C-alpha cells in the first residue's frame, strides 16, 4: 500500500505534507527551546541557593560528638553527614546531612535528631533548595510559589505544543476519511490503513523533529549568552552558564514521536468505527454541530461576519490551543510589564529619589561595635568625602506617662489601642519601644546643627514624630508630635532583662539622660522611622553617651554602618573611586560590605530589565505556540474549506466577500485573546495602583505602552499572515472541480 498509494499521495499533495512537517518542526523547536531554557534557569537557581545558603539538605545544631555523627551516618537514608564547623570551645556544633531519598527528609530529620539526643528545635531543613526539587513541607511558612508556577507554565506550554502537532494531523488526516472509506470498501483492512498512516507520519516528521530539537538547543545557547550580556553590569554570585542534560533531548524527541504516533493513529481508530458507506459520505469539511447566531460579528460585518462566526465555532476545538496560548501569553506579558513599571516607579519615589541626598556610599562593618571603631576621623579625611557619619542601632524601652503625650496623639487614640508587642501598660503609664541611633560624636554635633540647637554630647535628641496609624496611605501619611515636648530628661531601660554573671536578673537598671531637643527632623541617614511601627519613640545619642550607658542598656546590633556623602553632582566614576578608598582603609581590618548609590540604582534597573527580557522570552514562546497552531490550521484550508467556499461562490459570493470572511476570522482569533487579556490587566493595574497609592497619571505617563503594543502587533500580524497564506492557497485552487469531486485533492 505504501508503494501503490502513500508515495504517490505525498508526491502529489506536497502542501499537505509541508503543513504537517512545518507543525512538527515548529513544535519540536519550541519544545526543545522551552525545556532547555527552563533547565538552565533551574540549574542556575540550584547553584545560587547552594552558594548563598549551602548545599546541605538537613542540619542538626547542638552538642554532637563523633559517635553521634557516626550513628547519624549509619541511618539508612543518610548518604553523608559532616560537621559544618569544627567543634571548638564555647561554640555550638552543627552537622550537615545529605539524603539518598530527599522526599522523606521531613520524616527522617526528627528521628535522626532523637538518635543524636537532640530535639526537633535543633533541626533545620534547607527549604529553599528542597523546593527546587519539588519537595515541600506543609509547615514551611514561606510561600515559595514562583518555581512551581513556572513549572506549571512550562508543562502547559509543552502540552500546547503537543496539541499543535496533533491538530496539524487532525486537519490533514480527517479530510481523508472519505478516501479511506473507499479503500475499505474495496478490501483494505484497518491494519493496512493504520500502517499506511504511520509510515506517512514518520516519513514526514522524522527530519523536522530532529532538526527542530537541535536548532532549539542552539537557540537556547544563544539566549543564555545574550542574557549574560544584558546582566553583565549586575553584581551576581554566578553567571548563567549554558547547561544541557541528554535526558532533555531524549524526552523532547520521545514526546514528539509519541504525539505523531497518537495523531496518526486517531484517523485509523475513527475509520474503524465507521462503515465504508459512512466514510464515503464524509466530505472532510468543517461541520457545525449546532447552529448559533454570531450576533456581534453579523452586526458589524454583515453576512460575512455570520459566516466567519459559524466557521470559528466549527473550528473551536482545533483552535482551543491557539486561543488559550495567545490569551495567557498576552495576559502574562502585559501584566508583567505593568507590574514592573509600577514597581520601578514605586522604588524610585520611595527609595532612590527620597534618599538620593541622604547617602552616596553605605558601608556595613560586620561584628563591630561603634565604641571601639577608631577609623571615624580617617574616613572624613578620604579624598572625595564631603561628609561621613558612623552609626549603630540599638534597642531600649522607656516609660511614657499619659500626661506626656501630645494633644494630637491623644486625639488619635493615644496608646490604648497599640499592639501588645509594641506597647505594654505599666503603673506609671506605658512602656514603649525606643530605637536608639548611636552617632559618632562629630556626626551627632552636625545633627544638632541640622535641627538648629547648640551641639552637646551629654544627652539625647528625641525624634518626636509619629504617623497616623489609621491612615493607609503610606506614601503621604499624616504625621504629628508623639510627646508634648516639655520633659527635660528621658529614662531608658534595657529592651530585655539583663542576666548578671552570678545568674541574677536585673530588670531595674535605668539610664537617665538629658533631652537636648525634641524634633521632627531625622538625621540624614538612609533610615526611616515611624512607618513600620507607629508607636516607637526614636532617640538619637552620641557615642560618648553610649559608652556610659552601654553596660546598663546593651541591646546594640552586631554591625556598624557608615554613611558617606560625596560632592554635589557626583558621577559614578567618582563614587567608585571613593568606594575603593573606603575599601582600602577598612578592608584589611574589618569584614565590610560597601554599596554605591548610583551603582545600586543601575543594578536595580539592569536587574529589572534582565528579568523582563528573560520572562518576555517565555511569554513570546507561549505566544508562538498559539501562532503555530493558527498556522497549522490555515495550512489545511485547501483541504477543509475548498468545497465550502466553492458553494459560496456558486450562490453569488464574490472573491472580495470571501476575503472579508477571512479578515473577520483573523480579527476574531487575534482580537478575543487580546480583549480578554487587556480587561484583566486593566483591572489588575487599577487594583495595584489603589494598593500602592500611586498617582494614576504618573503611571500613565510611564506606562509600557510600546512593548505591549509591539506584542499586540506580533499576535495580529502573525494571525493575519497565517490567514493570508491560507487564503491565497485556497483562492488559487480550482474551486469548480471541488464541487464535482474531492476524492483526489
């Protein structure tokens, strides 16, 4: 049958074969590209987590001896157990565990802890790494939904690509049922027909599938190199190296081959359910099971709109993949662009522009106390430094009597409704949190001059400001004085009870300080107070005072911060030079991390740009899946719709009317997903603007209209091209012959 029929059929019906080969090639290419990109991003994320957190899967912390470690190593599911830090006096030991079967880690870790004489509190799991292996602990408080979401998108895209191949075969094979019925009526067995179809399918698809997969690998390699070029200026732990696993190639080829096999099998199975007479009666045309009026299309486009609407309903199942893919791709792309635009505007207004005059260089000195840091003067003498402030943060408490509250504070409800974790009631009034900002002496004196008081180094400046907790607009919240501002002293208490060397606890230690001034002007630092906790009473003190009260108050953070201002209208090159000078001064003695304001903003812009480009590739791939499905359907026009339009011509429809029908169909196929996606995106943008209290006009002026419009043109242009090619083939065929006989196409 292959020699007598299939070879001649493929030779005389090249358009039909080309449509199947094109669908197989596009689907194999996109499937290979999508899987390769997803694998590379997954592998990069795994390496990033290992670099940031560690490659351990479970960790035990506590007193662990060598015998305990050996006992853990002998546990059945433990592949390896090692000390993460060498045991030393006064230091807790920890053991890192690696498992053979990672899915049982959450059941095994408590049992292993019990073997080592530890409790469940001493157990830690690397949730971030395990989540990348799709191992999820229901008790993990973090959402960690990004990776599963992208995996679901990739799986949907792969399923859609499979449907593209299937639909291409459905268009071609279903139109031949009548021919197969004729063969069956003259004695061809179903097995012969099935073998014939499978031979044709693998003859047509073998080369396109192999070529598409190899080209997909090559394109993914180019995309990864291109991504590294875009993110070249962004500070990262790792680059994005191209990686490829042979199983991806095997899987993508296997999926394509299975899809071709199933798609070729379906007509034979359908043929087996039909009698030869029913098969011969089949014309291979689009059939509308239940006629419905297309009111919208007929209202705007007349009889051509009605015909187009009926054709779209008849193709509804075949075009489902295209409709879903185009809708999701345009929705995801427009949503992403608007979300990043809102995020970029919000970051600019609430961070970069708000603090652009507050810092140029920020250095974090780890595991250091400000009272022993002796490089303050040397920092001020560095070339290019206009001003520098060394500061550290600490926590304390103080009692606020009801009579000390300002009239505005009492009118707003006072401290009666404050959460218990921030404010507690005591006999004298209210015990409130007091964040301490400890400035170096020169920096504190400069702060005193900033607020207009005579510099002193024997007291505290109280940042006498709070925000209206009932005002949800975090951008422009109403502020008012916290205290009446008539107290001459402030009495600080430790944030937590202090344990003495003899084991006794002292809760009555206090430090009484003179109040130098009450002010609502914060020091020029990259800090903001009064927005997260409306009931905090910030105190600013010099390091000289801190040295005196440190033993009583304690509670300081582990790190010291250095804020440096360079010259006015400073450039990135000048800031880089200052950053290098600071690194030379401090790098040899301290563990430091330095941030450059201009570079930080550029990194943020580049990071958002890189994320946008990477996600755009995925969404364009998703759109191409739908576009590929449209092309595979239009390539079957000659076969499916030849008799339909021949009849329309015979009853008086002009070629211009037929072209109008095609235009209406193309407009509906591209327009419905776009309108659906735009309505959802507009609703989401309105919600985000309302939540973020961003001025709508600010967003409108910077809305990403051009990228969204370009994506829209991609959809409309591709669908229009597909219909143009299909219509040109249909209009160029012999329609008169189709009315007489369509057994041979």
